[in-house]
C-alpha cells in the first residue's frame, strides 16, 4: 500500500537523498516497484515538463515529450549505472528526447514556438522585491518588460544556445551536471554558454529596440 | 603567494563576463576584471547590462519558488521502503525521514530555489496517463489493479472506504428518521371487528 507523508517536501526530499538512499530508490525502480515509480513521477513531472516547455516553447509538445521521458525511465532504468545523480540522468533523457522532437518537428516543418507567458502580477526580479524593499510600480513594470523581453529573446535563440541557458540559468544546474547531460566537454559548455548569453542580450536589444542600460 | 599580473584587453574582459558572473574565474583573473570594470565606465556599463539580462533570467527562474511550494496536485514523497527505513534508523538512531529534512550542503546559487516552475495553471499531472500507457504496453503486467493507482492525493482504497462509510451513515440516518414518525393508530372499526 502506498504510504504518503504530507510533512516531507517533494523536490527537496529527493535532492537531499544520500547516495545510499538514492541507490535504494533506483533499486526499487529497477524492480519496477509501481508505488516508487508513481511517486518518482509525482516528484519530477513538474520539473521535467517545465524544462521541456522552455526548450520546446510549446506546452502540448512538452507534455507529450514528458510522457515519453517517464516511459523511457520506466523501461530503461536498468541502463542507469549510477555514474551520475538520478536527476541528472533524468535530465539527460529529457534533453535527448527534446532534441529528437525538435529534429522531428523541424523535418516536418511543423514547429511552433509559443512564448510561454508565465508573468504574474508583481512578478519582477526577486519576486517583486528590489534591494530588500517592495518594487515601485515603475520598477515592477520595467522588470516585467525585461522578463517578457528575455522570454521572447530566449525563444528566438538557436536550440543549442537555448538548451544551455535553460539548463544553467533557468534550471540552476551545476556545470558538471550540464557536462553530463549534454555530453560536451567542460570548456565547451563554458564558452558556448558565454556565447549563448551574449546572443540572448543581443536578441533582447534587437527585440525591444533599446539598449539594455541602467 | 605569487602575485601574477594578468592584463586583459577590453574584448578579453567582455569574453569573461559570463565566467565572472558565475564565479568561475581564477582569483587573479577575477581581480583584474574587477579592476578593469572599476577603471572603465564603458566596460562597467556593458557589464551592468549583462547583469540585467542575468537578472531577467533569474527572475524567470524564480517564478514559483518565491510563492510557496511547486504547484503539484498531489502529495509528493516517495513511499518509504520498510526494510531500508528500518535499517537506516537503526544505523543512525534517527526516525526514518529525518535525514530528508536536514539542510543540504548545496552551493549558495542552488539554495535559492533556482528551479523553474510554471504557474499554477500550468501544473501537469502526467501520472494517470502514464499508468494507463504502462498498463497497456506491458500487456496488463503493471498497474494491473485499480488499487495500484491513486486518485487525487489518496489511494483508491481510502476513497472506496470513505464512500462506503458515507453510504452506511445515510442509510442509518434514513432509518432513524423513518423510525421517528408516530405509528398510525389502526382504524377503530378494524379493532372492533377483531374482537
């Protein structure tokens, strides 16, 4: 029977698993423990979906790919050798699925890139707080404008650049994790990330028609 | 310690904005970049612009993390493996799950909840479809009983038990209400006939 514990936070729980605990979880997943797999999905589905939505720029496609990612995990968990964290491996599976989907959609010329608008009222840098004080309306508006500009510019970047920015700056992954996920050498990740950020800045300036300056 | 002097051109400083932002430069290089930013208003303005872009990204990334827990529709914790939970609690002398609540030794950049979460209306629930698909593709081997699936935050058995209890309560209440009605007096004629 599935035991649920309301007191334990979700992602925090998993991110703090000790290597031994993670190994036990993997063991249960390898045994195709249905309860463990269900909870694994519940813990990671939002992050995987969010990553895919930002990389694909299309919510429906992101949902489809996220389904495929978890099906792959269920089927191929035996191929996880424990060289990296389980979450890193999951991201790698997600990124590979995403690349395949992009290739497929590009071949069919059916790729749509919605600009995912997750702007909410009061959403400005640091959650509506600037320098420890609530943002003034003009600052909030400016922050939202920048956020929207970033979102639009991100959608216009090429896949490789967008992937690195999403992994590093939106998902907050460490360089070592990005190296594992992308299979690129450390130096390449750093130099490409630099180029990606520069391209993003340029795209923002081009898109909004103003120089980013204070 | 060796005080190695590194000199960088403007373009070389620009090339290092990204690594400088991430704290990936060596202490010597970081010192030189800091010095160049202090002496060149042009470079300082460019770096400030770069930082604003990074601020916009951080703001996107922080959506959801400042507003409470991720908008997931169910309780999210892995079910404890009874055997391993017992082992670990015996080893550490702690209750199972205690270790999960201890603060993680994560770098500062990762302690600020920098994972992206889409807003509440974007919460996804992939599990029901996944369970159905796995059930179907495995030829009924996995998730074969409905009890192995969950409804909302509760297992289906709990939902069934609660429903059953509610039905019994309704039945009892109806019986009680009908039992309160005064018994109708038999017609007087009928009594006389009986005698």
